C-alpha cells in the first residue's frame, strides 16, 4: 500500500453566502431560537454514586440531594445528565463534596433464591443508602460559542462542545424528570397518546429535541416522534400476543415448550424488566433467561438448607395454585438460581421494544407518525409550549437561557426541474416534468435505453389454481407494456414455466437445484427469471443469493395478490425494474451535466459519482456483521448506470473497512467502460451521524485517495459529502396574506426542488437541505447534504443543481426521488448484502443467543460474491 500524504483535515467551509437560483418560497422550520448569556460561567462537576443506581433511582437521588443540601450547593439547581455530570450556574462551596442519601428502595436478600419474597414484610420499609462524591472538573463561559456562531473570523476554530453539551443538558432536565428518555427523544404515556400495534408492542408518541449551532444562532430542533414500547401487561398475555404458537395458551394451561420453542420465548423475554403482581412492591427484575426445567419440577433450598418444591412453596405461603406448571420460570439472576413463575409477573411500563418489528407493526408505527404538515406543525408547537416540553421547567432561567416559542421563519428557493431525454423510438422523445409533483408519465414514450430480453424463464411458488390461471394474461400484458416502453420481452419463456409448492422456499438445497436446472435448460445463458410468490417469504433471501452468486442470473419477484388487479402503472413499474436489472436505463438529462455546469464538467473529461452506505443488524442482534456497499456510475455524461461492491465487516463498525479496495475496483470498472479514469470523483456517503463526521472524513477520504494512488500519477479532485435522511428538521410552507395581514399555514408539503442553505444551516460549513421529492403522505423530510471535503470547489448553486438533477435519473420510477441516486443505490446494495447473510447468519445467531454479553464481536462471515455475468448489472435495484 502506498503512503498517501496525510494532511491536517479541516471540514469544508461554505464557498459563498448561499445559492441564488430559483424563485423564493417563505417557510417555517421547527428550529426554535435559543438566546444565551455568553458571559455566564457554567461550572462542571463529576458525580460518582455508589452503589451504582439505575437511571430512575439516580434522578431521585439528585432530587433529594438538591432539596436537602441547598447551602452547600449555594442554592443552585444543577442540571444532571443522568450519568456522571452536574452543570451549575454558580460555584458550590467546595471543589470536593461528599453526601449520603437514603431512599426507601426494597432490597432483595441475595442469600436466598427467594430473597425477594422471604422476609419481605420486614424489608419493604428499609432505606437504601447511597454515597455521592462530587468533584469540580472545569468551568467555562459561552464567549467561544458566541464567536463560533457569529462566524466573524476566517480562522478555523473548533465548535466549543463542552459549553454546547452543558446547555443541551440544561434544556433536557425538565423533560428528563417527566418522561422516559430514549436516545435524544422523550416519551410518556401522557405526551400525546398510545396505540396498540400488535405483537405485545404499543406505539408511544413523544418528541425529539436537540440543540444545534445554526446561522441564526443557537437553535433547539424540536419534532414529534413515535417509537414502540413493550406493552405493560402480564407475561402470559404478552407471550400470547408476541408469539404465534402461544396464542391459545390460556386455553391450554398444561402446554409445555419444546427446546426450539423455549429458545424463541427466551429470546422474546431476555433483558425485559418485570415486577411481581402477587405483592405490593416496586422492585423490578431483569429477565436473564428461562429455567431449563418446567415450573413443576423446580426446587430451591430455604434458609435452613431444606429443599422446597416451588409450587408447594407458593401454595403454602401465598395460598396460590400455579396454573401453568409445564412452562419454565423466568430466571432473574445472572449467576444464582432465582426463579419467578411467568403468570405472576407483569412487564414494566416504559421499555423500548428492541426486537425487529414485523411488517404490520412497522406499518402501524408509520401510520401513527404520518401527519400532514398543518397537524405536525400544531403538534410541535404544542410540545414546545407543553407541560413536559423543553421550556416547562425553570432550569433555563437559572442558566439565563431564553427559548423562543415560535418556529424560525426563513426563505427557501425552488429549483427548476431539468428537461429529460427519453428513447428515440417513442413518439415523445423529451419531456420537462411540469406537474406540481414533478412526476412524468411514459405515455407514447420509450425508456432512454431499452433492452432485449430473449432468454427468460418463470418459476411460481404456491398460489391457488385461479391465481395460476391468470399467469398467461399477466405475462402477455407485461410483454405488451414492455413493448410500449421500448423494451423487448419475448412472448415465450426459454423453458416451460415451473410450478413449485411454497415449501421449496424453505429448503435451500432443493431451491438451488431447481434454479440450476432452469439455468442449464436455458443453455447456461438465462437473462432473467421472473418469480411469482403466493406471499412474502423468508426464502426470498435465499433465492436472491443463489440466483446472483451461485448460479448467475438476475430475477424479478412479485406476489400473486398483485397480479389480480393489473394496472398500467404496476406493469410499467415492473418493466422499469426489469429493464434496469438487465442493463437498460430509464431516462437521461436532456441538457447533459457538462452543458449545465460548464465551469467544472466537460464531455471529454468523465466524472464518477460514488455512493456508500453501511447497514447494521437490528438492536437485539449481538453478532451479525454489518454490511458496507459502495456503488459507482459507469457511464458519462448520462451517469445513470451504477455497479456495486458489497462487503461484510465487523459487527456495528461504522467506518467502511475495505473502502480502498472497493473504490479501486470501481475505478478499474470505470476505466474498462469509458476508456479513461474519471477526471473528478464526487462521493456521497449515507448513514453517518454528526458525531462521526470527522472520523469518517479522516479515514474514508484517505481510503479513496489510497485507491487513486494505486493508479500511477492519478490524483483527481475529490468532493466528499454526507447525505442524511435521519434528522428531525421539517419545513412548512408559510405566507403572509397582505390583504388580511394574516399568516397562512398551508396543509400542503413544500414543492420538489425546495432548497434551504441559510438561517437553519451550519454557521460555517457547507451544507444545505434539499427536498427533491413530492410528499404524498405525512410531512416531507428534506434530505440534508453536508460537504466535508471539496477539492472541486463547487459553488452552492452548482452542487445543489447537480444533486437535484441527479434525483430525476433514478431507474425505478418516473419522478424525482428524495435521495441522490448514488446514495440510494448504495442503500439498496447494502440491503441486498444483508439479504445474502440473512439465512446463513440466522443459524449462528440462535447458537450464540445464550450468551448475555460478548467481549469481542465474532469473526465476520464474508459475503458471497455476485457472479461475473451479474456483477456489472444493477441486480440490486
């Protein structure tokens, strides 16, 4: 590996005062201005509490400490982050303080497995004593932050994180005391309603808040949010809702569990907190697992060492007959045998649902969070003024903070849509999307580059006789729709259609042999397999992996229920996907990028657009690898075909570990296609949080440079931009009606092309919000583009126009998409990589599920590689 020189990295500055292209639109943003006194000194103290309390208990300790020791704390009400930090507007009497606080917390008698019941009466009023050591760490004022926000000096200065963090903790203090905190969001069953979403989960409405440095000053970003919690019900009814095979549990009280069923129940309950409902107690227990034995076979030793049968103990002590005797008990100690019968336990309220939500649950959560702009704006305004919101306590006043209760007013601009070039064979050969939603249709038009699909086959899994009888009609209509779009799909399959039962999708070996047989029958030269399924099936992952990596063809899956109501739109969408997968393209820009941005782009100097993303396993999965995907455009100036590279990497590793090799391969592919190396590299990185910006820039920019250094004398200018969809900035149309002097709030989303690069953007760095799509449901979420490195020296207008124009070239639809296509394709490719791992990894996951915590992540399973005749196609799209 060659040593590329490592220069000191400074994040790109905004090149101008913002863009000027496009008519102006008046907007409101859910950023609330925060005024602070830069001269106020904040005193930072480290807090150590022993024994180590839970978050809830730590809050109670802080409250009692402040109430009882006003003198020593000089009358201050310090803000507490719930862990180890106090922030105070005044200095305490001493730099080191020690306190003892006692709270009425029931303690389990750890000497006995039933300590939580034995002698409970004597213990329930006992006080638990905590020792609190407070030590001064530092003090700072807001002058550096004020100077940073004013953007007066041209010198690079770092963001004063300490002061910003302190103010953030201050503004979170009041919500922390009244709500359950999940990440940067707050929830309570009273903050806006709950809704059952099935499977033992319940959707809670809450709010997100974050303090941000912006061009207008410090601003509090507040948004409504939804998340799933475990429903607070008995463990038995919870399992009935959560696990399909236990739905009839109350009718079958003698039911026992097989080994596999026990593992699934254990996986569903592990780490959930419960309380017992046969006693008045506030004690909570964490479920570590299930007992191997059924409840009726469990014994424990009492204080005298005498062996007691658990069900007899409950009968004698509580006059309670255990009903579900053949179920295991909950094991509530990591090391000692400590058992609780399931039927006597309740799920504690306020626990985030960490498992993977089902499709139905996800749909219900999305529906809960889907408000039109007017309703969402009213909800956010209500949160800011509400009894649990960021301005509800008196903490802000103590620190001389003033939070505006009005959203930020600002101007955006509406970029104009590009003229699009379609296929030469159609009646209409170019089009400018003029509808308000910027969609266009392909009536009387051909796709930009249609393909010829002469060798294809069909396989069906399941389906009723009636459904199967509709297939000839579907295939005939699909072939006709393809023809209308300038795509040739042969009327007949190269081998006769194969009809298989759904069970074949459960058997990997059988499925592979069936697919290989079809491929052989097509003389090992199959262009496409159309696969029709009765319903969504986990075998889809195996089918894609086998077809693309083991056999070597692309496939298009669809469901029988969707074939009953064939619309022209459905057939067109299917045709576009098929065309893109086998090497065609949907649309190109009529005025090529060199003619639109002539200062930077030239026809004879090709440019590559690269997108990169990393996808991680769901929160309860403690072993599966993360999957990184990088895609690169392979044609110029159309830049509408992308090849991909995918790699598995260390569990939850955010930095792309093998980036240099992946980019080198893409540059090599580009050279083979275009006969030149790209003159410029424009790199879009998805899935990075702000805290990781510098680390990603430092390591991944270096990796891209290393990839270039492997080609002698090759040093192209690189632009590296992070793309963020997971943020909470929302924009609302807003207009002052001069005739009535009334402010009007439209219940409509901002139009496609709306760009914002002032007021709510970064005070110094090169970022902008662009809403490139039309929001059909809910409130549109603009995409945030943040340029971390820019050797190409884009102006704001140039980069914004480039990104917006690229959003019209996405292969799967005839409308602008919300995310720049290289990032979108990288996301799809990473998802495909995750599919490749899904089945093989599920075996490893169940094996490791008995381990409570890991010291190091397990060895990463490498991804199977797409076969030679697939890897240059957009098979992932």
